[in-house]
C-alpha cells in the first residue's frame, strides 16, 4: 500500500522544502546554497497560485499626453502573465495563444502605441522569450505556441524594430554606449527588443530579406546590437552600473532584458550578461536591509521616496533568489526572471542574506551623471532627435553609504552645480536618508519636496561620514518646494523635540535631526490616507520637520544602539556636538568624532576631516564586498572565503563559489 502514498508524500516533502525556502524565520538557518536551490519551488508557487483562474485583462488607459498612443502597459502585462502561466502549467493552451494574438492585434489596430515609450517595449521581449521556450521550435515545450500565433505576434515587433532601430543607435566606438535614448531603463528595453527580434527573425523566410527604415537588414541589426550589448556590459563595470542610481522600479525594469541575453545569446553575450547580472545583484545586495534598498538614489518619484513596494521591482527578485520578503503575485513584468536559467553566485546570496555577518562598513561608488540632456523621446522612432549624452571624463557623483545591521544611511554627494550640468535621469528626484531594519519600512528622508509632489531636479547637495549627514537645499534646483525631513510613523517612535533637536528611536538605532540655522516646525499631524495634490498616490503616515529657512543646512545623526549605553546617552552625545559658522561655512563635529564642513554659499567643496570630498576616486566600486578600479573592467565580488572575479575585458569569470 505504500506506493499509493508516494505521490502524496512527495508533494508533502516539496511543500516542506518550499516552506523552508521562503519562510523568513527559517531562512536564517539555511545556507546560501540551500536558499538558491529553492528558486524553482518559489517560481512554481507563484505560477500555481494562479492555476485555473480566468484571464483578467487590465484596463486600457488613454494617452499620457496629447499625440501619443494609448497607455496600455498594464493591459499587455496582464496578457503576458496569463499566457506565461498557462504555458508553464500546460493549461488553457488555446486561451494562451488567443491572449497573445489579441495583444498583438491590439497594437496592429492601434499602431501609434507601438513606438510609444510607455507601452510596447515593456513587454515585447517577453513575447520573444515565450516563443523561444514554447514556440514552434521552442527549447522547452515546442508547439505550445502555434505557428499561426508566432506569425501574428511577430508582426508588431517587426514594426517596432523597423521604425525604432537604426544602426547609428547601436554605435559605441565614440559614445562608449553612454548615449542613452530617452532614459536608462527605456534605452535598455528598446535595444533588448531590437536584439531579440533580429536574432529570432533574421533567418525566417518572412523577414530575412526585409529592411528597416535605415536600410539595414535584420542580420546587420543583430550583429550590431550583439557587439553593442557586450560593450554596454563592459562599460557599466568600468564607469558605474546605474545612472538611475538605486531606483528600485527602474533598475528592476532595466535588468529584465539581460535574462534574455543570458538565456538566448551566443556564448560571449551569455557570459557578458551573466557577469552583468552578478554585478547588479551584488550592487543590490550590499545596500539593502530586509529587501529595502538603501543609499543615495535618483528617480524616486512621488511616494517612492517614502516607502518601497513589496510586490514589484527588486522586491520580487529578492524573494525569487534569496527568499527575502513574502511571495509576490504573478506580474507580467517578472516573466523573464521567472523563466530564466540565470542564478546569482553563492557569494551574492551570502551578501544578501547575512545582514549581521556583513557587519559595519562603508560603500563608495562613482556614478555617471554629468552630461548633456537629450530629447525625452515620448516615442522611440526619432533618429532626428539627439539622445542623452553622458560625459566620458567623469560622472560627478560619489555615492556614499554607511551600513550597519540596524540601518543604512547614504547620499549622492555632488558639487553644487546648476541643473543644466546634469543629465535629467541622474538629477531627477534624488534621494538621501536612512532606512532602518524593522517592519514597516521605517526611514527618515531629508529632501526638498517636489513642487508637484511627484518630480523635481537637483534638489540638494550633501556631505556624509559614517552615520552623520549634512545636506542643504540648492538654489540651482528645479521644480522644488520647501526643504523638509520626513519621519515614517511605521517602525519609529514619535519624534521628540529637545533643545531644538528632534530625536527618534528605531528598533536597533537612535536618530537625531537638527537645523543648523534658524528655527523649524515639527508637524505632529500624521499624514497619509488622502491623495497628495496633483497625484494619484497618498503619502504614507509620518511626521514632517520644516526649517524656517529653506536653505539652512540640515544635520542627520544615526547611531546603532549597540554603540551607546542608552537613549539618554545618545541624546547627550548629540547635544554636545556644536554647530559653528565661519562666515557661510558650517563646521560640525559629528557624534562619531569626524569634522565636517559645508559651505552654505556653495563656493567651496565640502570637507571630511580637513580633506575635500573627492567626486572622482580611484575606485568605481569600493566596499568590502564589491570592488573595482575605475575604468578597469575587472570587478571582484567577495565575502569570507567566497569570491568571484568578473573580467569584462576578456569576458572570462574566475570563480570560487
């Protein structure tokens, strides 16, 4: 009779393994290898949670601005999620084919939406992935997608590549891939589609002799984009991985195409994409607590400055690879990662999982930001409009973070430059502050408020050493309202004002905020629940400190509870730190004993212990876990005895995993 129970026993054991892999309370007892090994079970759980459900089409929305196609990204993602789930589970196969055809036909009937940057290229590479795996010649389950469906879904992608790809866009010998069309994530999604369509269709009888609008064939397109993408990976190792620095949603969108390069590219491209993803997840892992991304950032628009989504962006990848957080719902955006053969190396999993073992450390990174702003490209089919052009002689930004098991505090340190010196995706909605370990995403955010509660540019400059940050609103900023400091209600004690300093307690740390000149208002009205003016979101509950002088420097001090005897002792330590002005220059001795200066007239570079901030240090990545000399192309990821060396010059990886 035992054999009758074997299937049940097998399912029961799989559930135990899966539960062990995803449960936060158990994960700490598992090795990095064991957590990574649970990837397939976590993928299975996401798809099976949707098993048997009917197709639910997301709403088709009107254009985001006049003259553009309908905003139908969500609709297409819903179709991709349904089709991927059916093809993965081998259910409702006819309906999956119908969904793919319906989605393609929508774009053929509404062709203005094809080149629009906010709809088509967000999902087109997913269609190509599904064809690679389940199409007539699919590598996983050939024939689940029919020949008729294949023919239909390729039609709008051909239109996109025909009109939006030209060989000049794939130029890299002069630009070194730092000409970016529209924005970083759009640029990558754009060339992901062009590379993959040209690869897939260049030998098909229907397409092999056709020419794009610039006169090139798909074979020429494939060759050009293949070379470009390899150079793109190398350049991000050499000069900095994300110009849209630490932007949770945009970074997760940028990397999704690299799964296709890894799974379906030739040997060199697979190697380049794999190393890029290794580097990306190390970049993500070393500055996160409980899956929340810390450190200086840009393009954190609206309420993304105050809370990080736990159902989208990097949170999904954190759960898939590292069992951090909770199981997300299936979303079309994440299909590439769910169905990819890529896995991070064990050393990256170790960095991500071992918050306590990482200890206390500093992170310094160079980031591309200076350059010439190009056209914003509401449509991607404009060869007559110039791209964003980043400078090749230095990015002008030093990202600095101080990381402790109980908090991560960081800022992008820059010169006080005019907004016109920066490429917009670098200066847009920059972020700085502290994220604490604890439930509810507790954080303190000292930034000028966007005038429209959504987007602003070049808001502040700053200087930081360890857990001490000084920042000032810039007069050169754009679309900025008042300077403010936002304290989350969730996870923090209620702010208390003593001796003109505001103190607050987190689960594992204490923090204090003071204004260097003049008085301030502490708004004890808890925000949240109502939508901010002119936006579709509500700011999470919190408290706001507003300086009387909007250009007065704001000082944020954070210290782990393990470093001080008590809350009262921390308060005394902060109160003992004197603020001294010499003309326009603020002098401040931090609770860590460091001497910081900030020139409130913007004329002099800030100093740390007498040395001016170096915005162009020798290393592009500098931390105990992620290291590389600037412009070298060789990146080392290490923790303890684990080490991976990524040589983007030779496209070879020497690993001890």
